[in-house]
């Protein structure tokens, strides 16, 4: 095996220079925000706060972007970050820095500098950093014995945000997929991230930097994509007319952030504008939200609309509960339950059977539940008469098979 290359051999050819203060090789670049199609005001914390509660009201350290390239794709003890990508927003430009590990065994200065970099962040932005980059760096802090306390800056991981807002129309939620589908950018000549480890090992074996240069460009594009994606996600929450299929995810995101009024409007838009099955899911989530907010009359109207349009069993059950317990209209509740039973999918049919049994008793059509009788399983399960062997089972089958009723049991789509 060839001897390991001299640490400084060839690195100047790919833009790296020695930083004697930090004792690391650094590649620096200043990118005007205007060249990225961004505006300084678009990156204000007041705008980004809509994405997550972790965004501070004011961050003295500014926005810091972070991405690692490593010697493996796992987080085991043998996986070492060899390229650190940083981006820091400074007034009207993005300052990009990349730090390279040219020789295994000389990792400590990089780790110490990285901990200082994290500590200086007003808001740290990553893509899957919660699951990969930060746990790996923390492991390397222990492995190298770095004499630094672990920093805890506010951390916004964009991967969970992308999943919440776009997983319904992204085949995969990788950074590359987000670039193509959301930013409409397709890298040319880029190497996949999975090739980075082998290219680094090749550099260590031969000292040739040509293949390593492609990894450096890949890492640089990852960092720049983070700032573009950050702006894109914040802008998505501000859109008056997003893609029709996005209304449901926008409603769910708003609800998770406690913006219930926005969630209500988004769910309503999903019901009216989104394609199936998102329209039905949006209508169901809106009705549930109205019920939780105590707006009973509006919720009943929403459930009624769902029942008329889709004959959804959840809507029928919610209306039965309202009719029986809030309005005291037992007859209407019983009639609705009987109408819902023939169309009920598996699981829901027995729920409506039990409800019909109990409501019939309450309106005087049969002995009250709990009264033992022939072929009845006893007080604990008075609805057992609606099951095979019970006295009313044949009537139940006849009801389900009445002319005009479908016998197909369909699974409902809950939102």
C-alpha cells in the first residue's frame, strides 16, 4: 500500500489553505445573496419562526448552515467526518467555509473548531442533522477527547419540515429530491453523496485530489441548497394558492404549530380543491378540529357534509353521538345509524350494530340493555344478539342486503 500523502500536497489545487490559528485546512468563498435569488429580509427570524418553535426571536450569532461528508454512511465508531461544510449569513452575502481532514489521526483540531462554530450559531440549520451530523460529531468529540463543552444552539433540521409539508408528493425526501422538486434545480456533473467515502479513501491512497475535488463541490452545493430550501419552506407557508395537493399538509403543519385558524382554512381548502383522497382527509380533519375547539354546531354541519358526499362512517358516528347526547333526538340518531350500517366497512359495522341495539332500547322498541334474555350474552354485551347466533342476526343480514344497498365493505380513508 502506498504511503499516506503529505497533508498539504495538492490541497492548494482544490482551493484549500492552511489556517495556523485553528490548525486546519480551509477553503473560503463569499457568495452574494442576490446571486442565490435571496434577500436579507427573507431570512429574518420573524419570517422563519413560522417553520418551528426553535427559531429564536433574536439570534446574535446569525444563521449557520452545517453539513458533513464522512468516511462511511453509518454512525459507528469507525466513521470519521473528513469534510465539514459551513455557511454563515452575513448581511448581504453567504460566507461558505469548508474544512478538510487530509490525514486520519489529525482530527482533533477539526472537532474543536466545529464545536466553536456550533457555539457561535444563533440558529443552526441542517438537513437530517438531528439523526446524523450532530450525533456523529458528538461521538467524535468523545473519541478524540476534545476539550470543549458540547454546545446547544437552536437547531432547525429541515428534513422533518420537508416530510410534513411535501411527503405526499415526493417519492423520497432526500436533499437532492427536494432540490429537484421544490427548488427546480438539477445539479450537473454532481457526484452522489454515497461516493464520497470511496473518493476520500482513494485520495489517502494516492494523494490525487481530482476525485476529491468533486466531493468538495458536492458539499458546497449541499450548504448552498440549505439556505435556498430554508427560504423556499418559509415562502411555502405564505402562499395564498399553493399546489392543490398541499392544502392538507399545510393544515396539519399549522395545527401542529397551534395556529388553529390557519389549520381550519387549509383543511377547508383541501376539502374544496384537493384531489381524492386528500379532499376527504381534509374534510375529516376539519370536522375533528371543530369538535375539539367546542364549535359543536359547525362541527355537525361539517360531519353532515362529509356524510352526504362520501357516506363516511366516522361522520355518521359523530352525527349519531351529537344527535343522541347533545340534541336528545334519539329517533334521528337511530335512523342515521340504520342508514349507515349497510354501508359500513369492516369494524364499523359492529359499532353501528351496538349503537342500533342501544338506541332501539332507549326509544322503547326492546328491553333495555342489560336485561338478560334468550340467546343474549348477558348484561355485559347486550349487542351480542346482533352477532351470529343472536335472535336479531337474520334481521341484520336482511337490513344489509336490502334492495339498493351495496354489499361491498369498503375501508374508509381517515385523515
